[in-house]
């Protein structure tokens, strides 16, 4: 069932996107999932709006790749100079409709690291874990991960490790803005209403990233995604992208 304590989630969504006067209505209603793995049809806008989104995705992704080409080169050199292994980390993630796709990141961990710690964290996070004490607030993130390299810590704090996902956008597997794609072992712990996140293309950034990030419990993160799915517009996407850059530079919520 959908959580009933939604006040903090409503405030996060409303502070990020104020153009919908009645927007909180969507967060007060149960999310009814349907489909083979419980995925409800998306209500993310008209066909014209979605077409504009795809054009915007492809155009901006291509521009960002051109502008960040020197950054790509510097990051690649830093990774190769400080740790063994490939520059890129390719992982199977779950996209729209439950389809698997290769998800690209700069490698931030030691090569061939064990993922047991993250599996345990993901289970606790999704099933309602209480988080850990960060700098004055609860943090819902795996802290002080020994697998992360020194360069990887910087890349994660600035979110520069996510830049290769621009290729996922050009390939049509992701959008610039949308819910973050889960790992297959994370989906095992989803309730049916959580799977509503999979009804649209996953994104590089989204409401979660600009509304608290690692300080947001899982259920609230999903509700922010549902809010986005119900109310997405081109203007909302542009506002979220504009808010993402300060979050990246400040390292807000990143560990």
C-alpha cells in the first residue's frame, strides 16, 4: 500500500515545482500498479509533449557531450593513473517497462569489487531502513564505502561519474530527467506501487536529486517520482536541470 504520511514529500515537490496549483492531489491518492510486473501506464503528458522531450533529450545530450569532452579526457586519465581496471563501469539496470539495459558510469570503485554490502544496504533502504547519521541529518546512503577509490570519491561527490549516461540518453534508454534506474536485485524488494517508477524512461537527474537526495527515504523518493510522472512538462524538466548544476557543484547529498 502507499504510505499515508506524505507531508514532507509534498513540501519537497511543491518547493521544486510550483506551476501546478493542484499538484499535491496526486500524492494523496493510492498508486494502482498494473501489468506483468506491476507497472502502470505512464501519464507523463501528451504525445506532442513526449516528442518534445525526446528532441530536447537528444539535442542537449549531444551538446553536453561536446562541451564536456575535455572533462571526459581528464577523468579518464585520472582513473587510469590511480587504479587498475577500465575507465568505464557498465552495469545492467532496469529501464522503462522493466527492460534491462547497459548503464554507463565512470568507474569509481576498485575493479571487481564485491557488491554484497550494497545489496544489504539496498534491501534495508527499500524496506524502510532508518538510515545512518550524517552531518547533522539522517543519510540514506552507503557511507564510507571502502571499495570507492580516492578519485571515485571526488567523482561521486560532484556527480561527474554520471556523465557517461549521456550516451544512454542518445541511445534512447534514458532521458535527461526522470526516475533513477534500479538494479535487478533492488527490484526484488519493491512493493507493487514502487514499480510505478518504471512506467517512463529513467533519467540522469530528477526531483529526488534536487529535493534532498540522500536525505530522502525510499518511499518519499518514489512519491517524488510519481509526482513527476503525473505532472511532467517541458518547463518542469528545464527547471530540474537548472537546479541540478548547483546541487552537483555543492556536492549536496552526495557521498
